[in-house]
C-alpha cells in the first residue's frame, strides 16, 4: 500500500504544481491585458505599473519588453531615458506592429521632438493606409504634428523658467498670484494630499537664494481642485477667493503682517449671480469675468459689471461672441487697462490640450479681436492654465503639466526677450567639406525643452533667430542622431537688428 500512496501523493503534488503554474499564467495574462488596455487609453503610468507586475512573474512574456518600453517613455519616469532601445525595436516591430510608428510619434511629441514626430506619424499613416485600415485619424496626426512643427520652429518672444523647490513639488501647484514688485508669491497646492479639499494656499517671498520655504496660510481654508483659485488686486495685497456658499460667492482677505485676515464676504449682492470659481476681478473691483458651464455643454466666459450709482451687479452675460466657442474657455485674465484679455481654451488648432489665447479690445468698434494662440513656449503639447501678467505686462506666471514638470501642474515664470539673427556654416572635418542634410538647434539653458532651429542647406549654411542674451546648448542633428553638442553664449541687449555669425565644426 505504501508505494501506491506515495504515487498518489506524487501525482497530487504534480497537479498542484501544474495548477499553481496555471494560476500564475492566468495572473500574468490578466495583468498584461490590463496593461494593454491602459496603454490604449493613454494611461501610461498605470500601463507601466501593470507591465512591471507582469515582468515580476515572467519577464519574457510575449512582447512585454517592447510594450513596457513604450509605457516607460510615455510616463514621467522615462522623460530623460535614451531612445536607443525603442529605436532598436524598429527592425522587428517596425514591420510586424502596425502601431510601432504611432507610439514612436507619441514618444517624440512628448519630448517636443516635433520634426521626428512628423516623420514617425507619416510612416504610421503610410503603413495603415497600405493595409487598408482607417486613414482619417492617422492623417489628423500627421496634420497636427506638422502644425506643431510650425509653432516650434517659430517661438514667440518669451523665455520661461520653471520655479524650483520649495514652490513646485511632486504635487500640483495652481493659481499663482504675485505682488510687492514680484517678490512675494501666493499659490494653491495639494502637497498635503488628504481630505475632500486637499488644496491649501501657500505663501513665500523671494530671498537672496531664491524662494524661501513656503508657509501655509491656514485661515484662508482649503479647496477642491476646481475651486483652488485666488486673485490679488490693488497694491495693498487684497486677496480674493471663491467659496461655494449661497450658490457661489466671493470672499476677500487683507494682509496682516506675514499672514492674512480671515476671509469675509465681498458683496452680498453678487451671490445671486451664480459665479464660478475660475474668476478674475479687476483692480477697481467693479468687473468680474468667470468661466461657467451652467448654461452650456462646456465652459464659457461670462462677465458681470457693478453699477457705480446703485452698487448693483448686472446679470452675468456671455463674453463677446468672438471669445467663446463650442469648446472650453477658462482661466480669464484682463490687463489693467482692460484692453487685453488672456484665457485658456482647448479649441482645435492649438498646440496641446488647453492653450493660452489673447484677444484685444478695439475702442473704435467696441469689439474684441479674434483670439490668437500665444504660441510656443508659453503653450506646449500639454495644458496651460491660470495665465496672469505682472503689472509691467511683459512678464508673468502660468501653470502647466508640460514635459519635466515636477508634479501634476507646476508654476512657470515668463518674460519678454529680444531676439537677434544668427547665421553661419557647419564644417564636416571627417569629409573635409560642408555638412549638409542636417539641422542645428539652440537650446537656452534657462529652459532646455525650448529650441531655436534651422535646417543646414547644401552649402552647410544655417540661419535663425535666437534670444539675444543667453547661454545655449547647441545640437547638430543628422539622421535623427545628435552628432555635436557644444556650449555657446551670446550677449546682445542693444535691441538693434544686428546679425551675429558663428561657425561650427563636426568631427
């Protein structure tokens, strides 16, 4: 009887191993499928998480290595990773996976490598068109990336700087406001990360070594993400905020030493006007512009005026017809002279999701101009919100979740710059001749994700316009590879239309 019992135990043990292996196989298959589903939904960090769990069970599972590389490069943790691995997959998946060039185009777009993105999306379109699949979406990708290339090749006259710690953090920072000659800053952040209203208001000021440690202004309360919006008006630092009381009402607080007083209601007569949290109030405190979806499918801008005689607020009316669209308009900001309006919108024809637009008031016709996209680098392939100008109207702040943001949304500072023309010739020392069929890019060290580029013609010459007073990282790119990196400085603040000359040699 003993041998038979041993045999049964052995068979049962083997069955247990088989069932265990089968269970593992089921688990890895489910995790992998969840990863593919998240990848298709563009939830890249979630996809990466599922793929990592799959790899912990079986690193060789199907095409896991390939899909994990895509998810990594489209997630924040892969922003600075080299592209050599994904490019090495071109020889295999470039022919077997119809979507290889789609993913490659998305990766290049995320890194603001727009010329490379155009090339990848063109190959994707050609591939699926040849296979007889739907062409419209792929053609839209080609058209959009080509439009992005126009934006990126013609940056506007602004330079931007991402605020460092302790202002920006791994959390989201919203609604920056500044006063006292741009030396003091208030903003909202969910860095505490708990509760139904995780956002609080923080204060910091500029010191000799940058922004000083931030302090929470506790008596201003806490906010949801949608209500985390504040404004400071007048030179005395009067601070406005929105609370969902009486159908939505404005409150204000006065500076008191290094803090602010407990907020009180601004004007009881405005509470029946159905204001919304994303508001702007002017310096005279008699005009309010806000974004609301109460009477529309999306967000539109509305405005209300205070009657100087009776003090009554007008019923909110939609802003001028050229401003609102079938899409969302949000984050209004009006210049002190009330002749320039800035706002964010996700309307078609922009660079990314929400872009910043500007419109100008014509006093002779009492009309607002057609909104103009503010271009790159203010706008990016991601979202830009809460755009506000300083008193000088040449600098200001906004928030964005663009490439290399520390958290969900970060605060960026921008200022107007002078541009100068630069031209020269690129010499290929190996061939002993001019370098051709290449591109040169000037990346300002203040913000390396921006660049000023020029193609290099058949005589090795280039020509472009760059910031007049800056240190650059110069890149020369040929066949998608960087063949030269060099530091270059230019110091020209004259504002005169001068042309600078600089030659480069490639070994």
